[in-house]
């Protein structure tokens, strides 16, 4: 859906950041819609999904993303099956990719 280059944005106001990009995405699958039908406030934090790709001061790159069930707990809304499936898929695919250093 979109990307945000935090490093470039902050450079316009004189602030230096290591590389940091937000990647916003959502898929056409009905899982997010089903989860939001039961708990519309999940749209604030969970959908569309976001990845933060960032570097630390030593130049090591990381990928961070939200645990969707933790967001549901924080908002005190049900963790529907659809939400748990999406959360599992994100953790399974990207968790394995991150461990493959």
C-alpha cells in the first residue's frame, strides 16, 4: 500500500536517523475484514499491517512488526480465529526469515 522513509523525512528538518522504513500492506484475503467486523478498533493498530525495517547504530538491520493478538488484548477485544491465523502466518513466515541469518 505505501512506504514511509523516516530517515529521508527527518533529514528535511535537520534530524539524522539511521535507515528506517515503514512498509504498510494488506492483502485481499478476508481475514482482516472478518477480524474488524468483530472488533472495528483493530483498524487503528492491526490493519493495514506495518513492518518497520530499521538499522541500529552499528548498521545491523532489523524487521519489527506487531503481534496482532497482543493488540487485541490491549484493546480488550476478542482474538478471533481470523486474527490468530493472520498473526500465526506473519510470525511463521517472517520469524523464520529473520532467524535465517
